């Protein structure tokens, strides 16, 4: 019996293009200025960045690296963009509808994304479907562990406080689905591009 849903964001609840074509360039263009304007806030984050910090961070953005320091900085930069109305989070209508329906039915909803928890709350809190953050009971990012390792999903299940088999993980990534399944979670591969997954949208997921 599924009692909780754990969902990925990029390519699952939200468009990959929004992340790659809007969020990443926004942070890249403002990275140097933000660090210069927030030296005390940036310092503890930058200590985990090797070499020339700005050069490394820019390269990580271009490579879409899942580095916690980068994700933390991006989240802080995006926060300002959402606050001043420059950014609006993209969430597919079918995802927003299903999340509201599942929440109303009593299911616990959680997010697990390579983006920081701050960034997760921003995309759902300032989304094109309104503020969706009241629907979620918790958020997980790379500080919990890599998304392609089964141990990360075991830790999430422990923190949620449910048996792994009672948690349904939704993602567009096959390696993530395989890792979650190895940890004992129920899984659903959401393939919006080709329709070759377990579901092509959240509307096809029956709970």
C-alpha cells in the first residue's frame, strides 16, 4: 500500500528546458556579482570548491555537475530572481493536479532532487500553478546522498519513517529508478518525451 510519494523535479514534475534554458543561464550570469555582494554568506560554501572558485563553478554549471556547493549557490541566486518576479517556476499541469489530489487523499508528499532544498521550495513556491509548498511534508537533496545510489533512498525511507515498499518514487531517470528499486521502494518511470516509461504523465499514475 502506497502511503507516500517521493518525486524528482527536472523532467518529472517540471520541464528540463526550464532548468537548462532559464534557471542555469540566470545563475551563471549573476554568479560573480552575487558572490561579490555576499562575501560572508558565500565563504563557507566556496571552501568546498577547488581551484579558482568562480572558474570552477562556471564550469560545473556548463557541465550540469551535481555538486552541493554549486546547487546551494544557485538556489540562493534563484531566490532573488523568484522574489523580484524575474523567475516563475514551471510545473506541468498534470503534476500539479495529481499532487493536489494525492495530498487531499492523505498521501504524504516529498521531493528528492539534485537541486538544493532551497531551490526545490522556490520552484514549487513560486510556480505557474501557484504556491504548492503546503502539499509537501519534506524535501531531500544531494546532502542526503547521490540519486543513483540505493543507500540514499534507504536513508530517505528511514527519515520519512515508512517501510521502503510503502513509498512510490517518481523520476524520468532510469538509473535513479533502479537505485530506488534496489532500496525496496516502489517506482514509476515517468517518460514524457517518448512515452516508453511506466507513465507519460502524472495523469496516468493510479494510486
